[in-house]
C-alpha cells in the first residue's frame, strides 16, 4: 500500500549512495578486492578491511585495503578488481523494495540522484542492468569528480538542480557517505544493512538510521 503524507515536503533533492544502500553488492565488492590482491600475490585483506573502503573511489579504496602495495601498481590492482567485478556483477541486484520506494519518491516530485564511489562505466553498467536510467535525475561518480568524503559530489548535484543544502538529503551505508553530507552542509540518513557498522553512525548526526529498506521507505515517506 502506498503511504502519503499531508506534511510539506522537507527535501527537494534526495541523493543516494549506490553500493550497500540501493544495490546489494557489499559482499561481491569485498570478494573482488580480496581476489585482486591474491592475483597479485599480495596479502588477502580481511572482510573488515575490504568492506570498510566501500564508497571510496577505486584507487583510494585499494590503497587502503592493500596498504603495502606500491603506488605504481595501483592501476594493475584496479584492473584485476574490475575483471572480477564485471565478471560477477550479474549475480547481485537491488535490495528488495528499492524500486517501489524510488517510484513513490519520484511520484512526490523529489529530484533523485546518485553519488557513488563507483566509476562512470561501473555505474552506467549497473543502471542498465536494473533498468534505472530513467529514475535518477542526476548522478556523480568518483572518477569524474572528487571522491567521498570531499563535498564536491553533493555540491555539483545541488548546483545542477538549484537545490539548497538545507533542502538536500544524503542517504548512505558508510561513514564516508555521512561525512560527505556533513562536509556539504546537508542532512543525512544512514542505512544499517550495508558495509559499515551502524554503531559508528551516531557521531555523524544522521536524522535516522534505517535497519532495512521498508524502514527507510517508511521514514522517507513520512519525513522527506
């Protein structure tokens, strides 16, 4: 059943992280980072090390996950990561309920956008796979602007739509997303079903911590 609210809309622009927030890809990304390190004969990052960097740009993420790797080999490791990811991305999909939630927000005339640590190629492939190209009004990827938590992703999206910071909401599953919102001066909502431990989120002052997609949908339709 579609929920409606008679309250005035609080946010004009709602910006979502992708991996771990809309797309159930945390486990796949973790495995691909680990496999890429193994391919190069490097120590295999732990699950915690690999999942922590989700949301960062690829080069920065790999540098954190495999700190002993010389900088001149970052591109090589990135190629191995992409090899594993693109070979298996068909195995993952949107979290259940995401399409309905986005459709309801769209019907309320919010601008919807994505700010992600993925590459442009990676995001475009994912959007094509799940047929979401027409849902989002704007997108930013780490390889075409600054990566999280630098505020440029959000600042560029706000300029694109003429949205004020106080009328913009960032939603994500990592501390990188929440710090991005703080740096850009926007409100945030955290989701606890993604890459990072939700017990660390309170320090970033999110308006809400959603424990599953129905919880997120319910909060947005009543408060956004």
